C-alpha cells in the first residue's frame, strides 16, 4: 500500500462522519486554493491488540518512521509522531494512546470489556487504521461514565480506530496565508471553532500555530437502544514557521495538542 492509497482510504471513512471537512475543503477550492494535508491523528488504547507499539509497524510498512514522543499527564495519554522517510510532502501522522491504568477502576473495567473483544492478531495491514470500532456498541451508561473522567475514552468507545482529524496546511494556501485569515473565513461561514486556550493554539515564536473546528455531531444508537447526539471528528488547520536554520518546524507541541484534543469534547 502506498501512502497515497492509505490517506485516500482514510479520507473516505473520515468524511462519512465529518461532512464539514468535505465542505471546508470545497470552500477553499472555490477560492482557488489547493488544499494539502499537513497531518492526520489517531487514538487508541494502550496494553491492547491495537496499542501504539502494535500499530507502529504498519506505519513503518508504508515508509513512516517515528521522530518524536509526547506525554499528556492531565489526559492520561502518550503519543508519537511519524514522518515519511523519503517523501517530505507526505502528511505527518500523530498517534496517541490512552493509559488506561491511570483511570478509575470502573473506567478500566469498562475499557477492559472492549479490549477483550479485539482479536490478538487484529493488526495485519495498514487498513487497521480505518477499521473503526472493534468491539460491541457501548451502553449509554458506560459512555457517560467514561466521559466523566476521559472525553478521549468516551470518544474512542463509540468511534473506534479511524482518523479523528485531517489538517489543512496553511503554508500551502495563497489567498489565506495566515491562521487569522483562515479562522475568519470559517467563522464567517458559520463554523464553530475550538476555543479552549484561545482560537489560535501556539505562536510564530513556538514555530507552530494551530486551530480547529469543533467536531461534527452524529446521532448514535447505544446498545440498549437509546439515542444521543455525540461528537464524531473535526478538521484542523496548521501554520508552520521557519526554524533558525530556515527549515520549517515539522514536529508538534504538547501544549497545542493538549487543547486540540478538546475538539471532540461532548459539551
């Protein structure tokens, strides 16, 4: 599988639950812009058949290599980022996992039920990254119990393994070359942006500025038949700035990413 095929399959699955991404891409294109993807991100459970260490070889199989590690203590997460070893224009990948053992015991028990249903040999090809939910549909009670302690866990229980966001590379836009002009366009079009920590996360001085929409909403039917509107996925926007050597910053910043995670919060 080539990276192009990988990202095309991801986009097909992603836009089915994130129709705003398709509309926003078309909005930029209507202004003459070419939209390129800066990075995608995934969420998973640690100590499971789809843990970060089990998934990483499938990224390596399509030419990616890890180059950074991150820790998000308040959200009980760790993450790694990846870039293609030969194609500098191929989107970066951000893969995070929930440290389940850091959650209250009743949350561990709920997640344990999900993990127990995942076949131990589930990870065979890169297609695992758009496999979605690999366990039975959760009950609404379990979903709400997880959401109380980890919005990340609640989201993952319903959405499973898939790209939770794609990212527009502002560096490749012409008419909207700054994050402020991008955000204003989106606000003018009625899109809700993630306000946690301010609309713009980061700064030119930190070499990375990011913003994001709030996740689209879907009507979700829980195991007992109840229905609730819940967050699906969102669209991000990133502007990278030159480092002292003149090359663009190509990694991620924990403080920014911590707030971007909140784009899928229930409220």
